[in-house]
């Protein structure tokens, strides 16, 4: 499986389709090596901080769900 190698400034140009493909790869977890999966995870995390509207359906992949510690 091939990963997307993008720099952080390119996150602004990603489409919802690009993010869906990225999330699908992460969900399938079928990488040649663990570093490819880690790179995709970091890319999804960068998208979450720069364009959070794109990752709402995939937030479970980042473990960023809000929790109540009260």
C-alpha cells in the first residue's frame, strides 16, 4: 500500500476525498512497514489541527475524542 507524503503546508490543498482515502488506509492497516502507517497517522493528525472539518468522521483514528474527566 502506498502512503501520501505531503508537507504540512500542503494540508490546505487536501480534499475530503483525499482524507477519506487516507482514513481507509489507516483503518485497513495494511502497510509494507510500520513507518508508512505512522506517516499517514501524522498526516491525519496535521489535518485535524489545520482543517478539523475534514476529519470529523475519522476522529476515532486519532483518539482525540473529548472525554469528561469530572
